[in-house]
C-alpha cells in the first residue's frame, strides 16, 4: 500500500507540474501581426468614432464609468483610458481590467503598431503574444470588416493620452489554460454587407455590438438560445436587471413596430436621457452609447431581429425590492 500511495502521489505531482507547464508555456494560436499602416482619412475618423462610441460601445468598458448617471457613461477625462476591472470580489477567477486604449506610451497603445491593434481586436492576441480574455468579444469582432477595424484604429489614435497603470491580468486554473485556446488567427479579408441589404447589415451591426453576449440566456431551459434574453446582471446584492427578449415573439419585440423600436433607442440621444439615478435603479445596457446610432442602423437591426425564430420567454426586467425601476 505504501508503494501504491507513493506511486499515486508521484503521478499527481507530475500531472500538476505538467498542467503548470502548459499554463505557463502554451501560446495561443496566433499569426504575426499584419503589416498594415492605417491612413487616417476624415471619412475613416468619422466612421471609427461612430463605431467605437455608438455601435461597439468600446468605452462602456474601457473608461471609468459614472454610476451616478443612467447608462453609466464614461466620466469626463477617462474616455479610452481603461477602467472596468473584475476580481475575486466579483466572483471572477483571477484579475482583469479593460485596457488603456489611448496613445500613452507606457500604459496605453502608444508603442503598438496598427497591425497589432487590429490583431488584438479581431483575433484576441496582445502585442506580446498573450491571449486576451474573451470578455472582450473578439469572437464577434473577427467578423468586423477590414475597413471598419481600420477606421476604429484611426480613431483610437486620436484619443488624448491618459497615463493609467492598470492591474496586470491574471487567471486562475483552469481558466489560465482555457484562455490560451480561445484566440483564432484570421487569415482572409473581411467585408461588410451592403447597407442596402438591411437584414444582412442589421445582423452585422448586432455582431459588432456583441448584442448576443448579453441577450442570450446562460442558464435554464433556454440556455444558449440567441437573443432570447433573460441573462441576469447584478447592480448590488439585492438588485438585478435582466436582458430583454429580442426575438419577434409577443414576449419579445413581436408587438413593436419599426418606428417604436427605433424610438426606444433614439430617446436616449436626448439631453434629458443623461440624468442622475440611484445605482440600484440603473441599467447594465449602454443606452447612452447606442442612442447615438443612426435611425437607419437601428432600423436595420430591427429588420434582422424580425427574421429570427420567435422564442417564448417572458422576462422580468428588474428585481428591485421595495423600489420602482428607472425607465429602461
């Protein structure tokens, strides 16, 4: 028995060392960063700002959020400087902060090439070859067209540098191993659908917005049912909000006209939408960002959503004991 125990312990020890070695030395699937220099034309800068601020809502995570305002917009002077962090207190296995996207040479993208930024956005690999956590939805962004990703890079280059040293990312086992298998090289060119095809273009915009990430249940009988809604987000220990059902069922957007759907977004572009609310009555949705989308683009999103299979999923938007919620 003693020899058996020694053998078992030896196997466990060797296995642990092997896993540690894999976690330390295994590199993600990656290719050299593309040798690409983005030309910052006026058209690219306008498009890049629109995509970064309103469609992909990059600064909802990559800034310090003002939780006193509805929709938690970026605090002035922090846009792109990084901000959203997660750790054990958030039930995250490790530590993770949204990166500094400004041109600061030490803490931002100042020393990155355009090709390295493009690879990080669409392929999930950092400048030094580290895998990025897929909370930054590069799995969706790999469908971003070459022109649009270049436009975002051109715009990011215009952000004023912010010196902001963030906590280095670290992942506990087994996430530190799993994250290395998430990136995937993108070898072929990517084009966007024609805007005249509103269904296809609406699906493209939904992908860039990462909408399926929040509007797909991650538990229960409808787990994995895209756009069926119901994913829960906690504002504090007692208050939670849930994403809406976006399918054309009567429990989703089935009863909404195109004009009403567009109006739900565009009302958040009005000055009064930027209002103070208690944190318990806030939202996880970046309404103030998405409210800046054009009516044509929001309408295209509606056209795409109406083609989805309807899913019966009545979602209770809020769980707020003893309080009335703010208007979503």
